[in-house]
């Protein structure tokens, strides 16, 4: 499973609260919180098709969780 959560229209403060809540709930549900890739809308990604968005978010998540290696 490669979960992706994409957020749009939230303040940065609210997004951090949402991420924290999802990570807590996922751990309680038996889903590894570190497996979830989070992203928010940007000027660049608003026109992407969902398939490309998910692919790019997962690629960046893998890069970041492996320490940029």
C-alpha cells in the first residue's frame, strides 16, 4: 500500500494539525504512519492529472524518507 494524502485550501498550521491527527489515527489502525505521503496543492501541481500527482508525491516521499539517497 502506498497511501497519499493531498490537501488543498488549508493554512499551514491547519495542515500540520491534520497530518499529526492522521499519523496518530493510522498508527492506532495498524498503518505505519511513515508510509503515508502528504502533499498540498501548489501552483505547479494544480493542473496535473491525479496519476502524475500521486507518482510525483510518492517519489518525493521515498527520496525524503531515505535521507535523500
